[in-house]
C-alpha cells in the first residue's frame, strides 16, 4: 500500500490539522495515518484531525461565536437555506425564464465565485443597468442586491461570505494555537489566500503540503476503439492488479464519470464480481467503490418517502403510484406486493391516468386491505391549512410516513440505514428554512422538499474497497499503487471553458475564475495531468479512438508519455462466457395438461383461432389466463371501441328487425334510429369508465360509430330481403372432444330460404381466398357455420360475411353459396376447390376439428404461422421467449 508522504503523517501525529478539498482525500489521510500507527506497533493513539475545507470553516465559525458576542448574534446559513433564498428571489423577479430553478443555482454559483475569486468587495454593484439595457450580469446584480439586503435584514451570512468574515475577525480566533496545513489543493482561491494571510499575521501556523510523493513519472498512454471498450480495458487492468496484490490501492479516474456512471457500474459488476449473477448475491460486498453519489431524491428509500408525501398532497401519474405500491418500503411488502402490483393493471384497464390518495385507498381495499386501512387512518396527518411553518410541515410528514408504515417491515441494510439518516438530516435542514421562509403553502413546501432532495448528493460511507472508481476532482490528490485515467481524448481534455453566464466575461478573465477561459482550462488540465502522473508507480492514461463513429485523437497533453498496448480482454464479457461454457439440461415442455372430454373450454372461437395462429398462444392466453400488460390509454382502447360498435349494431337491429323496415326509413328517421342505437350501445361501458374519460372522447366516439353505421346501411339495403333472427346469439358447438361456447354477432334469415351469418370487424378482414391455409384463417365464421345448424336446424347456411367497419374501407367480405344469397360476396364456385357448400362445411369440420384435437391434447409448442405473423399483436413474447430464441440462433450463426 502506498500511503501519503511521511511529512504529512508526521505533521498529523504532531497535532497539525490537515485541510482537504474534498471528503474522500480526508478519509484517505485518516486511514493512512491509522495504518501507519498500527505499522509502528501502536495499539492506541490520538486520532488525527483531518477536515474538508468547508468543515474547517464551520469549526472556525463556532470558535468565533464562542468568544465574540457580535458574531454569535449572526446566523450561518446552510447551503440549502441559501439556495432556497436565491430561488425565492428569482421567482419574485418574475423574469421570463425557462428554468427558474437552474437560474437560481447559477446565481448561487456566481455569488460564490464573486467572493472566492474577487478582491473581497462588492464589485457586482457596478454591473447594474437600467431595466431597458439590462444584460445577464445586470439582472444578477439586481438579484444580488436583494439577496444581500435579505441577509443583512436577518443577520445572516453564508459560506461564500464566511472566509472573508473570519479574516476580518482573525484576532478573535486565538490563532496562536492554530496549526493547519492545506493538503491536495491544485490551487488556492484569492479568498482562501486572504484568510490564510489574516490568520498567519495573528500568529497562526498555516502551510501547504503536497499529498503526492516525489517520484519520477512512469506513466504511459493507450487508446481503445470506443468508450465502452476503454472502460472495459480499465476494469480488466484494475482486476489484474488487485489479484496480483490484494493489499494494493487501485484507482480508475474517469473524465465525466457522471455521464457514464450507469454503464461503468454495470460493467464493474460484470467484470469485477460476476458472482452477482448467482441467486442471493445482490447484497454482497463489491470489490470496488464509486466516488460519485446519486441525488438523494433518487435513492429508493427516499424516493418512496417523497412519493408517499406527494400522494398525500395531490394527484400523481398512475406509473409513479404503481411503482410506489410495489416498493419494499411499505409494510408487508415481501408478501403483499403481487396484489398491490395488480392495482396498476386495474387502473390501466379502466383508463385512469392520474390517481389521488382516495383512489389508492379504494383500489387497495380489494387488493391489499391492510394497506388501505393504514392509508385511510393516516390521511388526517396531512390536513394543513393554506400555509404552515417548515417545522409543522416536517412534523406532519413524519407522522404521515410513520402511519403509512414507511420504511416498511423489512430489516434495512447498511446503505438503507444511511439513506434513512440522510432523510432525517434533510428534514432537519428543511426545518431550518423557517429563518428565511417562515410560512410555506402546501405546494411550495413539497416543491422545496423535492428540490432539497434533488440537490443533495447521497454517498454511502466508503468501504475502503481495493478498486476505486473516481471522477477527476475526487481523484485529484489521492495516492494509489496503480492508477488508470480514462476519457482523455482531445475533444474532452482540456475541457471547453464554461464561464458563468451571469458574470461579466472580462471580470472572469481578469480574476482567473476557474472554467472561464480556454487558457485557464489548459493550465488546469496540464497541472491535473501532471499530478495524476505522480499519483502512482504505474499510471495509464487512455482515450477512445471514436465515439458514435466520430474519430477522436488523444489529448495533446498525453503525447509526452510513451504508448502502450491496451490490455483488452476477450471479445465477450463474463455473462457471455458463463452462458457459453455452461452445460445446460434441455427439457422439452410443449404440452399442457389434456382437456377432459365434454369440457366447455374457455375462449370460445378465440382459442381455436389462437391455436391456428400459434399453439402456445392458445394455451397461454385461454387456459393459463396470461394477458399482455395493458398500455396506458389516452382514450378508449381498441377492445372498448369494438365493444361499442358491436353493441350499437345489435341495438339498431334489435329495434328495426328486417330489411323492409330499413327500406321504409327516410333520412331523418334513419338518423333518429342511429342516434338511439348509439345511446343504447354506449351503455356497454360502465358509468365509472365514462367518468374518467373526457366528454370530448365520448362525443367523438359516438360520432364515429354513428358515421360507420350510417355508411354501412346502404350495403344492407342492396342485399336481398332478410329478417334478423338474432343478435349476440349464444350457442355451443361440439367439435372433436371439445365443447365450445360461442357468441354469434348476427344471424339473418333470407326471405327465399336459408340464413346468413355476419361477424362485425372493426379491423381489416382477410379475403376468402386466404381463409383455407393448412392452418385455417377466419376460423370464427367456420365455427359459427358449424354451430348454426344446431340453432337453426331447418335453415341451412347460405352465406357467411365479415362486416368490415373501417372508416376507410366499409364493405362486406365473405362467401355465398349462390349469387342470390348476397351478390356483394364472393361466390363459392369462384374458389374452384369446393363443389358445394356441404364440402366447405366438411373442410371446416375436419380442419377446425384437428385444431380442437390439438387443444384437447394440450399441444402448446411455440410455432407461430409465418404469414401473417401473429407475433405482431400477441404481446406474450416475454413468456414464450421467441425473440430470445431467435437472438440465440443469430449469435450461433455469427460464431460459425
């Protein structure tokens, strides 16, 4: 293990306080100091004092308030309080901003830059302009004036002002006893230098120390084909170094780690700890640690708390609430989550887009009664007036969460405990807002809480893992046994300048503000590269040769280092290697339990059609009850629109009954009948379903159905005379070993004998020449034909037709035994394969009977017909895995 320099360790042992730019370097110094004491054989020792810079400032502030009454009267605002004040000022300005919260953050950054890199005065006052000529710096100056006035009024200061205030009162800090050293800073700001000068002039002993040992740089550089391969190469290299020396400290520094964080973590799990693929291993300790935390609002435990609070305060999208109901941070989540998860399907199928707490309670009463009871009993905790203090809101939220059962009944692990502590700290900060925001409305309180959680970074305590994944700033100043620095391509390193848009550019140049100029970024990148080159005995710099097909070159700052070969692993990762090397047992399971003879099987004509399309689909959908996940509806579903059409057609003909009555109607009477049929048909959907739909949807659908019916009636008038025998006729059919329960849309009796079967279709219908494949299509009409003689024994079927009800194609498609049955249909003789209608019925009985035999036997092989493919509309691919099988076949062919 390569510790920091002996000089630093000696100073720490002598009681000198080390001040670091970040917490990570502070933790490393403490660990190295403790290890050094153990290596010397000590069993106990005085702890070293190592503080991040902001913590050191707080320490000095507390010391000053203890000895000075005028300073004790002042209040030091937290970063959250300060940012909230900036947000309030920006909102009150009523500027036309696309992102007021982002503007507030820019203003807070600008305020910190002015104090950190300015000369110590209030230079921003000079940037004010008349309203008609105000530019961005002038707008900021107005905001800063308001902010300064508010701070003065409330007797407060913030961290941006704190170093200058401490410098003014340096003599009160007993500086003679103050011994400190700045460690790991690339550069000190003018404000930091002013504070150091003020303290040292009063007798303090403050110096600077380099955390990196003096050594001859031995760095090299390499390139990979892509960013992903570069990260893989770095991880494999780190894995090998950690295997060679288990006690080694290996670092991987990644430029713009925030952008690549998710991919880096996925690859790190796969390459550094592939055993996570095994069951019960998700909670295992990783051999790596990542420095970049996530927003506290995105941590699952806190996300559940925020979701519960938001649900109690108003409506939320269905997806958010459904995710909340599946959360492990609700009571009895381990056993009750399947029922709670089913609530989302209920909402989607009913077309709900947003739900309130009352909707959740009503839905949970059926699926999860104990949760419904909890939420119902806890809802009073959230009832506040128009406004309340931050403390009152925090108390109400705590009460509500506790009554709702958060954070659940499961035992929290270490990270979850830390997340809960971070949540309590967040609420404590929210309570402190009372100083700058005495009263908050319900909406403002929730918005502020969410903003606090989004701005706060959650980083669990470090595990001192052997491999550290770091960003550029987190990695600066750390010492390693081996270090890889990735992402240093010419377009990223040096980084492009990003000056603060609220500050004059000339001022930022004059004051050498960080990130403001290309020259400054170049010097910064050069210094940081040199520091990384000294951070370990073995250092590798890398870059990607291309990103999204855009060729890239390595940064010019790397060209002085010799080139080395990239340690690329085998082409495939651990997941693929394990899958390919495993010997798998193949079990053919393509049969469901057989159906007992005489059983009325669910699905009716649908199961026969599905068996013809794909046997697996028939078994999964109709025997196992598997349903595709319903989509989120913006209006009516296709199934609902079909039901409305069918119900309207049935209502129309139940009232009119025959061809002669239709012919007697004039245009006005026909319109009246259509309107009445639509009104009756629309009762097919429940009143509760209509309530969640906008009125314009119902009106538009009524107009659509009425238009379709009106356009279809001329085709009815052109037919030979008929009488409607029945609509929505329920019957059964004995087919092979099965009994099918069928519902026929409509049966007409022709005046010259025989019947016509009509099936309404809101989609496209296939032409009769396509019906007679090896696996039959249009099987519904065949089944209805075979079932009709049982219902109408004295009336032979003379025609079968699909009534295609599409706005762009309203027509009748079907077969007629003779031209007199329905002239618009294809005459049977035109097919040249069935001598008469009896042969057609025999074909249907034979082929559809064969499908019934398959169903009865439980034949469930995944074998969709080739054309037209039923997979487009099946929605069961997650269960049959046909796509996975196809992908595996493609990979096999690629390997050959």
